[in-house]
């Protein structure tokens, strides 16, 4: 008697080999990709396929697996998502601070796309000084003897304080501030190797307080920190900058002024407090002034140092100056931004100043047009107050107009606006979603209306 022959047994289903899948990928894709990258993606797809088959899934065909490999290799949006800023905060740190002028964007694209004379002298063909256009414009716009660009203002301040060496740096107790990101003035001084010498009191400091610290040799530098991100009110007193400079210079000391936000235009004509200008502090006797490029100046993130040529020459020789220097894209964008100031076009071309100078009546008309485009009874127009933000002009506000949405679940609507396309960031006030038009570029009004309609429609 013969045993029963069950016939051929079927083994486990296996995906195709790596080589076979790679041939299918190359047949479907005509781009010249690095072989190691394609191989890694193919192996990952095959590993996922094996796991799926073990769980009982139906096998995918080779074309389907090849498509999965190409999907892994498809370009992704590597940058942060763009957003319409309807918060009413002009320089919003969490939204990237100052949006750039069109001229700055074009200059940055050109610098990124092509070789340029960065450190090569065009006339001689020899190595020359690093691209100086931005620094030359800073000299022209502030009246300084020289200027230096770093990658942010904290770096600029650290380099300036580094001139003190191991000597003392006199700072008013009312100016021992935190400048953002947990960075504090005492820590910057300590990391620079200098000693902090506190003078005056939290609320009242006089020029004589600095003079006393300089006369007995405790300090060889005076650091003044502009309170650009807080307001001290009440029984207060701050010394005249010129008086502080005289006291310092009489003792042979250096005066460094950190202005933080660094306005190159007067903010007072737009209903805001006057923000000190670098040119004013230099005229009052400061030896160096540091400020930011991406706040009230309205350009890319950068730290700017202007002042005495001999002191800036010493900073250039500091090994840390190389660690803190900006790249070619930043230098190009900054130069293009500063050129708008030189030619008198800053108000009309730089977004930060477009927002600051926008008349309230024009904002009301825009808000009404957006309301009409939304065409929903829950949308109305209300008067609001905007702020500059970004560590600039604390406590100062401007009248503005906003779209107000009387909706159920305002938090959910705000979330749908934030996660929609286009993304919109607003705020909630008195239980309503509020979208301030001062911080929305006029060209985006139609997109804002579209986003609002999508967010409030079930």
C-alpha cells in the first residue's frame, strides 16, 4: 500500500529580491540618484513588505513596490510651513520675526544660486576683505567709523564685551536683563571672561554711580542695555547717555550700548514711543553700539556692531568673530535691506515698516472687505490694538482693525485656521476669534478670507 501523496507543499510568500526591485525602480525613474540612497530605500520597503506578509497581508506587485520606493525618495517640504500672521504682533518671534523685503529675498536667492565675490577682490583677483556692502551701508546710515556684522545680536554683544578682557564691566542693576532664550546679561559677561560690576539700583541709576565704579578701578567698561523687552515705571531715574559717556571717557573706559531692536527710523511719528537710534547713541559718546538685524530694522537675523574703528578692528581679530560671522545669504539680504534705507524706500518696501506705518482707516477698509468676502453673519469688524513685539517697544500699542468671528468653540476654529491651507494664526479675545489686519500683508487678504470660510464651515 502506498502512502497518500499530499502533493507539492507551498512555502511562505516572499517579496522579490533587492536586485529585481532595483531594476524596477530604475525603469520607473529617470533621475540620477545616488545608488546607496536608492538601495537603502529599497531595503526599507522590502522589510516593511515582509512584515506585512507575516501579518497576512496580500503581496504587492513589483510595480507597486517600486512606487513605494520612489515615494520614500520623493522630495519633502524641509522648511517650516508658511503662515498668515493675523495676531496683531508685528515682529512675532515664534513666527520668524521680521518678514523680508522683496529686494532682500531676491538678493538672498542670487547669493545662494551663484558664486559671488565674497572674499575675492574683483579688481586685483586676490583675496580681499569679506563682502563689505552691508557694513559700508551701516557706516553711512549711522555715522559710525566702522561696522561689523555677526550672526545675531547676542554674538555682537559677546564680542563687544570681550574687549573688557578680565576687567570689570559696569552695568546698572536695572539693566541686568534676560534678552531671550534664557540668555542673561550677567552670563554673557561671565562667559566673555569679564567681571560684572553692578551699579545703581533696580529703579534709579545715575551717571555718578558709573563714575564711582570707574574711579576706584573696579570697572574698565560701561555696558548700557536698552530695556527693549520690558517697561520699568514709577519712581525711576536713568542717566543721560552723554553724561555716562563723559564719566567713562574721563576714566579711560569704553562705553558699549546694546540697543537690541535697533531702529534706523523714528517710531514716534506712528503713535509709538521714540526708540533710540544707533546714530543718536554714537553722537552721545558711545564707543560701540550693538543691535539686531531682524527686528525693527526689518531684515535677516544678524547682529550689528557700529562705532570706533580701532575697537571694531580689535573685534575682527578675535577668534570668536569667525565663529559668529554670518553666511553670504545673510550678508546679501542685509545689504539689500539697508540699501532701502539709503534710498528712502524703507517705509514703502520693508514689511515691518509697512505694518507700523499703515493708517488705521486703511486697515478698517481692508477688514470690511475681508468680512464681505467671508459673507457669514458671524463675521464682523472691530477695533483692536496691535503691538510691535519681538522685544521692541514694550507696552506700546497702535490702533488697528480686525475681523471678529463669533463662533462656537473658538479654540477649535483657531486650530482649524492654524492647520488649514493657507495656515492662519490669530488670537481669542472676549470669547471670539480675532484676526488683526495690521500684520496681514494686503496681498494676502483674499487668502485670509478663503481660510476663514473653510474654518467656520462645518
